C-alpha cells in the first residue's frame, strides 16, 4: 500500500472498553483523574458516551448522563468526543419518533458531542437517515455504520453497496462495526480496499478481540489503507473489548503507518485503569478476558456466550447451552439473517432459549413478533413466511414494509407534559431521557445525590403465567415477556 500516513487510533476505554469488560459500570468519578491525560495523547477521538452508558448511568450508577458528558468534555476539550447511537432506537431497543431522535441529537450536540457513530441493527439505512440529517444540521460529524456479520446473504458486494449509500447520505465517514469480532484479516483487507475504491470519505474499523482476531484484522486493514481503528487501554481492552493501544502500536513497529502515541503516558494510564478494574471486580469476569474460539463455531458475540451461561443456570438449563447455541443460526436464518448486535443479539438469543425450552416457535417473544411484522425495518434476507403468518395471528395485525418510524406520532410535547405532571423539569434533556428510561429517570430524580443502588438481578421465570426473561449482554439489558400460545 502506498499510504504512508500514520494510522489514527480512537480510544474507547471510557465507553466500549468498560461496556465490554465491566458491564458498563465505570463511574464518572473513576474517569475524572485521567481524562486530561487521555486528551493529551491526541487520539483521533475519545469514545465517551452512548451505547449502554446512558442506560447504565441512570439504572445502576445514579448519574445524570448529560452531567457525565459535560464533565468529560470540560476535562478533555482538545480531542473530539464520539458516541454510539442506535439510529432510530437512539440508545434503547425500539424505534422512537423522529422528533425525539432529533431532540436527543440536538441535546447531545449542545453538551459537546462531536462525532455521532450511527448504526441500525438490520443495516436498514432508512433507520439512520433522520439521525444523520440531524447531526449534519447541528454542524457535527455523522459517521455511518456498516454492521459486519457473516451469513449467506451478507457479501462483500452488499457491504460495499451500503458504503456507497452512506456516502450518498452525506455521512462524513464510515465505520465497519464488527461487534462480534468475526472479521478475519483477509476480509478486513478486502472490505477496506473495496471501500477505498468506492468512496472518498474516511474509513474506521471497530472490532472486538473476542475470537482473538481483532489485532491481526486491524493490522491487515491498516495495510489496506484504513484511516483509523478503535483501541482501548488494558485491562479494559482485549478479550471481549478492543485491542490494547500499546499492543496495536507495537504490532506496527516498522510499518510506514505506525502512529506515535506516548508510550510512557499509555503505561501510566494502564496502571491507573488496573486499579479501576479491581474496584469493578464484581462486574468483571475472567471469561471476558480470554480468547473465546466458541464464537468461530457458533458465530455469536462472546458477551452473549458468557451471559448465556448465567442465564441458563438461572433457568435450570445449564446442560442445554450447546443446544441453545446451535439454535441461534437457525433462528437467525428464519428471521432473515439479521446481524447480532444490540438489540437483535438479545432478541435472537432469548428466542433460541425459548425454542430449546418449549419447542421451536411454541412461544414467540414480542420483539420476535415485531421483527417478523417488519417493525424493526427490512431484514437482510426474507423472513420465514409461515412464521410471519404466526406472528400476524399472534399480534392480530398485518406486517408492514414502510420505515418503522413512519408509524409513530411525534412525542416531545406529550413527554414534557408528563414530566411537568410528575414535578420534574420539562427540558429537552429530561424529555429525551424520559422517552427512553422513564422509571430510571424518575428514580434518579428522586434520589439525586444519593449513593447508587445495587444492580437488579434477572427476573426468574414463573410457570403458567406470562414469563419475564431478562438478559444483560455486555452491559445492555433487555426484558422479554412471553405468553404461552394455545
Ligand atoms: Co463495540
């Protein structure tokens, strides 16, 4: 490759690093002592917000997420701040109306967010268009995402086509998001080369070391001309997280693209984060730290694997782990080969468990019904037509093929009215949080300044009545209620 520009590292330790390795439990006060140092390292971006952090702030840490952003921004004003946004789902699991998506982005921009990394779990671009347009209007950087996955309907050509669509949509850059750590070095090179030929905007690669391939795939992508990669700082790196910054830089020793991040500063930060990691030991697991080659067999995210072990134990199904894992590709196929990323990873995982426990499709969880009805958007492949009929019968409604948010009425006025009625400030900040986390926001508002509560445990299953299943995957939590069919 003729490109001799040093590759840029974005740093994820304050978001994906602890989301992947410590269930998103790093507190703002644990970040504060080193934020200025992180700022001085001159990374391409600091990922500080979004993903599961907003949920975790309110649900577990009794923190206002916007206060966290203000604090971090103030302490690291030189480096662009980056957040992960789930398109029309914002940072939740279901679609929100356009006015709520727009307000959320405007609020985040007002608090200093610079780069919005925007994805849709199905790679349905209709679900990210409103977000991209709003970010552009706010004068900020819109990064469009290609969710990488493997299936018979996902080809390099499809991904390249998606890259062109993102550029046409006026995205400022493209992220190849390999949430499960499945991208191999050779595919990473092919994809980066292909995109570089097809689009002019910068390309970022984001992966996870879950299967042990990420550092090699980064190396290969860097060789193929990728503009930047996401790294973290150990111990909030490697395993289910991003490759460690020091490791990645060392791998590029004599490469013309080797960056020059301050080694002694990185070592100092590593020492500091070791201490934080120990403080969070109730949320860490040696299973997350190891290379998990199961993922190469079952093609499921590593975080899902470790959580399933706990989940199945609680259901008295620990012997069935392999059956559930084998069920996942089957469920994916019938649901149109949807990629496994929040929220679809939780949805497919839970349905696979239900299939194994009660028999295939004897129970359909509500989110699976919604996927079959088209309410999450267009699936990459067609869904099973018989299952769709079953879903239509269960929901007593026909499936749709429009953009899911087109079915939703604006909500901002109603949200503010609700806030006023419950005696809370009716600001835009509060309204967007209230839209996504009403109970948690209320609790936070009532307990402001109090110590955080202990995390809730998954709800145990009952018999003969609607059963609630709760999954916590890499810090993201989803509850699924299912009723037995006649
Ligand atoms: Co990630």
